[in-house]
């Protein structure tokens, strides 16, 4: 929960309720000198701004206080699965639905190889497919009406309906289990054009591991309505998040083919990016890439907050923002 929150927090309900940080009302933090401090809109507001997106750079947060939202326990959600040869058609149809969707609806689109376990039918195991994961908070009848165009496409597998929200949240636990080799990278996308869709479909066909997948998630809604300068998170106007993920069974095996595939997809889609990256999806990509998670002005402000709360850069085993006196003069110019 701590890492999710400090980096921003993108989830199934972001379009309706905002990012995780948008529900954060206060935090308690232990500083590099062992001092316990509180941060909120009224107490240490500079620190409160920085904690909402700036990661674990300023201290150890030992308590988060959140505003709560009424949702569930039953939501309308699940999985539509379609044959891979129809991936372009399906992704365009999902885009069309989301262009008219209310905030209560989100869809995550996943290109993947169907896992070889229940509840997926045996005849689909081990073959490439496109999954749509819709989530709707509200009336079941309205959910069915909004998703009707996707059902009319004739999914090979339809597991969408009322389900516990906790079941939705744990649905991919096994396929993201500990003990796998892992490498991933991400972009914030400026749009979701046909050319991008075609590139994703073509590139996933070249995936080096059957455990790899591509995820796109539509933003907008409540995420976009928070003022851009209200938090350190700087990508509220992005259209979509693209997350390129490779897993492989043996973490000690040579992962270079899988890393190369992830990097290749990143480069092939770079022209569709805003130039920014989601800090929670960063691997060890260097200081320039960390700056691109924030942009020039927010990064400079974060460095100033760092100087106040951790001038010795004790908290550096992260996507590090050094204190101002350590920062290069020529900061990245990503807006």
C-alpha cells in the first residue's frame, strides 16, 4: 500500500475516485534524523505535496490516512477473452466504448497468452488472446448496456458479471506470483491511435515468453479533474497508461531475450508517448528517466523538499530525487 500510494496509485477505480493519492488526507513520517512528523494540507504542506507522487524519497511513512469511498462489495467486472487474430478489432471497439464511457466504467486491455489454469477453458490454454477487463460501479443493467458492444463481438470466453471487488483485486495474483523472472517498462500515452494499436498487436506476436503481456489502461475521469499542480504526480492529462511486462519461469535463467523484447516494444511505441513515465513502473533506467516521471518544474520542487527533509540523501535506494545541491543543473525538460 505504501509504494502504491507514494507513486500515485493507478487502479481499477481511478476514473471514478481518482488516484490513490487523491484520497490521501494525511501521513505520518519518520525522517532521516528519527523525527516523527505529520503532513497534510495544513501541516507541512510542502511535504504533503511531495509525498503524493514523489515516492519514498523523504522518509519512512508509517501511517496513511485516507478518505473512503462507497464501492461494492459487489461490482460488475470480470474478463472478456477474444481470439488474437481479432485483437485489432477488439481494441478499437474497446476504445470506442471508452470514448463515451461514464467515470464509473474502466477497461484494462491486456494482450497475453491464456494462462493454463481455471477459470480459463482448456481449449484456450497456451494461445495468444486479447483480454478486456471491465469494471463498473453501479447498476448491473446499466453495466450490461454499456458493455453490449463488446459482447456483440462474440467473446470466446465471457466471465463478466457481478462479482466481489476483493475477487477482482486478487484475480491475477497467481500470474504475478513471486519467484518469476521479471522486467517491465512503461509509457504514458498521448492518445490511442490505430497505428499504436497495430504496433502493439504486431509486437506482442513477437513476445519471447508465454508469461509476458501488454496492458493499456484508460485514464481521464476523476484523475484528470484534479489540478495539475495539486500533487507531485504530473501525468493527469495522459490518455492511457501502457505497461510492457515480461515474466519468465526461472529467475536465474538468461533474461536478455525478454528484456530485449520489452525494450523493443518501448522504442516502437515511444512516438505515441507523452514523454513521461509512471514512477511505480520504473526499473533501473537512470536519473534522466526519473526526471521524466515528473517534468522540469515539479522535479526541481521535489529536490527542494528533499533538501529540507533529507539533505544527506539517506533515502536513496529508490527512484531517487537527490537534494537540490546534488542535482544536475540541466534538468529534463519534459512538461
